[in-house]
């Protein structure tokens, strides 16, 4: 798999509380990790800049997501105004798309209908471990 997914942050990975940091949307990080394991290339595509962007990248990294690129089509891309800032991706996941953002489970099932269960990591824990810690 070599498809690139551009993923928005506020309202998509976390609840929209910009400029504050919203809470994680249910199953966002699990879905993104599963998509990476399937071979998808993930790009963080957000309006955040500066320390607000750094905070978003850190939150994602702390939750197991390291993006191929951030606000660019590839690492090291220099955005000097001579080209469009639109990210070159095969798929865009954004809460502002027409029809709204489906659940992260629906996103995974659409992109990986034949794949292993999305929340496989949850199965490895006992019932009581999932509830209490």
C-alpha cells in the first residue's frame, strides 16, 4: 500500500477546541495506527502553526502516530509561495468535508474492508484490564 492520506487535526483527530487542545475523538489514534500498519502514508494537514502545531504533533507522537510530513507533501518541502499549499494526497480526512466526518471505525472499514479487526490491540487485554487499566 502506498496511498497517502492527509489528515486534519482539530475536529478530526481531536474535538475542535482551537486554539486549545481538544480531547481525542473516539478511536482516532487506533485507526491511524492501524492505517499506518496497513502501509498508508499519513500527512498531518492542519491550519495550526508554531507552538500550536508543535503541541499537536507531540500529542500524536505520544499516541503512537508519527507523520511522514506535516503541512507539506513530503519532509523538507519548502513552501515559498511559488506553489500551492494544497497537500498532494490520495485521500483527505477532514471534519469539514461535505457530509461531515464519519466515525473513525467507518473510515477504517471503508479504507480496509478486507483487513483485520481495527481494534485488535484491545483483544489482547483481558476484559478487566480494558475496564480498569
